[in-house]
C-alpha cells in the first residue's frame, strides 16, 4: 500500500539503519519523505549523503538534531555552538539535495541541567541566548531552527524546554528563522496545547509536526517508551486538526524511540509506521 | 535535633508504618505535624485513629487521598463519589482530633484515562463535574478539597490534572471549598509555576505545599522515583519563596514515594526527612 503523500519516516524509528538502508526502506514502502539524523549522515560523509538523498527522489522533512546548548560559558558551550553551525550547513545541503518540497529544518533539543546544577531558570536563559546567537547563521543559510519542547519528564537530563508555549516564546524572541516542533508524544498532556498550536500557527512558527504515541507502563528506560500511532493513549484527532487549522502543510514525521521497534526489520517498521499513520493520523487533516 | 515548627511528615514517606508507628516516628523526631493516609486509618478504624491523633498532640496537615473520579457515569463513578464523601467526613474528624493548627484538607488525585479511552478532554470535564458535585459536601463539613496536579508523565494512568494553572481553574470553577496542592516534584519543570503559585495565593487557594525531589535516572517504576529534598535536581528556593510570598502559612509536608526509603526504619526516615527539610527548604521562608 502506498504511503500517505505527506508521511515522512524519521530515521530514529529505524535507528540501526544506515542512511542507504533507511532510504531503501522508505522507498520500498512508497514513503515520499524522510527525517534524516546527523549520525548516519556522518557515517558516510555529507557529500555521499547528499548524493544518496538526491538519487533517492525522496524529500527531506527535517534534520535531527542540534541543540544541547544549556551549558554555561566555556569551551563546551563554544563547541556546542560550533557544532550547531555545522548542523545548520548540513541541513541546508541535505534539504537542497532532497526532492521538491523538502524542508530545511534543523530540530533542536535544548539540553538539560548541567551536571550538578539546579539552576533551571539559568539553563533556560542560556538556551535563549544560544538561539539568539545562532539565528543569524540559520537565516543566512535558509534554515529554520525548530525548537522541540520535550516531555517534562526530561526537564532535568535532556531538555529544559518543556512546553509549546515556552518554545514559541523562545522562537519569537530569537527571530524569524526559529520555529517550533509539535510532537504529540511530548505535548499531548498539556491542557493548553491546542491553543498554543493555534498561536504557533498564527505566528508562522510551526516548523515540524511529529507523531508518536504514549504507551504505559513506561519502560525502565523512559526514553524508549514511544509507540506507533494507535498503540497508546493519545487521541491524534484534536492535535492533528489543530496543526492543520494552524496552516501547517508540510510533511508529518513518525518518530519512534522504542527498543522493540528498533529490533524489527527496517522494511517492516517502515510499512507499519506508514500504515499506522494512514489509519490513525491521516483521517484528521 | 528538633524539627522545624512547620514541618509535617506525610505518612506516604514511611508507607509501611501503621498509624501508631507513624505517630511514634514523628514524635521521636520531634516533628509537630503529620499528613495522614486513609488506608492506615481504615486499618484501625476512624474512632481509634482519631483517638491516636488526639492523644499524640500532633497536628494533622492533610488527609490523603480522595479523587479518582475521571470515570464516565455509571456505578463505578457513583461509588467513587460516595467514597469521596466518606473521605470528606474522615478528614473533618481527623483534623478535629489533631492539635490546634490542624488543616481539614483532603488531597485529591484526579484519576487517569478510563481503560481503553483516549478522551483526555472528556476525562477532564468529568473531574470538573465531580468537584462541582462534591464541593457543597466539603463546604458543609468545613473541609477543603485540594486538587493535586500530578507530573504530566502520569496523565494517562493516574491524573488528568497536569498543571497548577489547570488545578486552579478547576478550583475556581468548583467553589470556595476547593483549593490546590503545590508539590515541587510534580511542578518544578513548569516555566509558569511561579506565576501560578502567585495566582493561587491571590485567589486564596493554596491548600497544601509538599516538598519532594526529582531524581534521575527515573527508576523502572516511575511512581517510586522521588527523593528527599536535596537528593535531586530541584532548587527549592524559588518555589518555596513563591509559596511564602503567596501567603501560605500552613504546615509543609515531605511526601516521598521511594522503595529504598520505604525499606528503612521509620524513625530513621522521619529524622532524615526532617533534617533535609531544615537544610534545604526551611531557609527559604
């Protein structure tokens, strides 16, 4: 069965695949678009990666990921900012290599509290400052930096950006080349999420929409507790309709972190994700 | 060392103690106040429990817990509401038995999504309706119903009330006998929490303040991942000052769900919780 024309397979869903294998799995499932991760790009080098993408005929819906810039001033922070500048350039190159309709969107995960620090407010200010520093680079490269609010259970160790409202505020303060990621898994619990999706849309800031389900019980490693759409507790209707009503017309990624999913053959996972998307998400836009 | 005069030991912190053992542990550590759970009260019966409390000279800072009323209409929901009415009466009796300064506060956990349901909005409406139905009973018993927003990672399976803003909205809509619980563990990540604490105070709705730390990595059962103040990532200064500035002058409970803490002798835990509170929380009010 052909995939939905706006469906994109985020590479994290088949984490163990090389870029070539991910492209093959997407094409075999007739999926038109992929979300690319930097690690498998680095494995083959950027030039080879852009050729693979160009030859595939696939769109690139996003590049994952930059960020991790909540550290205080010092060499580690400087290195993180430099790495983000490289990621901006990679994003521009990969999106240019993708088929028409590709999006030059770099997904950013803010980073957690620095080791031993309890200064959540300070970490959030440093994320704001980093976005301000990187925005001109992104703008001149034609890249959108997409701030991804992560579920609050990751606030200490992965991302001090925890709500869509906060991500929108950061994007607006940083400038026009910064947007937000709406990810159902991270945001579904928020009583304010539909209003904030509308707000993000009215400000032209929705850079990506990712779908993934919340399953219980959470696994021992909560990072890996994500399910295919339909496997968990999320009603994809309200958020999907809100994203559509907010004017987002780009690709929609399925991004799953799940050890059991990762253990399955890449082609099976691609087909299952595509089918789940068609069944559970696509009817709502 | 004598405990801080506003410190209260929530019984969940020494979950395996009977009411008599909890009282003994609190008195041995010179803790002036306890948060009582209904299960150990039921073990001895309400009359015996109120005598134990009265004889102890301790204050009662809250009774845990009611709620779990997110179910749709039917016998289970009716039974939950009846159980909450019994809990209101128990709260009134236990607070009356406690020393001067006891608080007739019943902590409410909303309940999660009903089995098989993905209708988060509907579950939240039913919580609102249940609070509206119970408010007159609480008011006539002189009891405050304290809605506790739980961390968003519990939204599916324990509590569809996930933010302080949402809890305040529910309290205001239900009426003057409904307030909110501010618990550092559940709320520390919220970029809006200090503003919402101020709002709750200005509306006279802070019914309880509970302290508990967020530790990583989360354990396999995330319900049991709570630490003594100082053991984790939370800066207790900003929230504690905000609660004080908002006019809250009641007891402050330490409530820990942690399998390792539960395995230790009750007296040791009571003393450790008291010392942690004096060191990490008390300096901020």
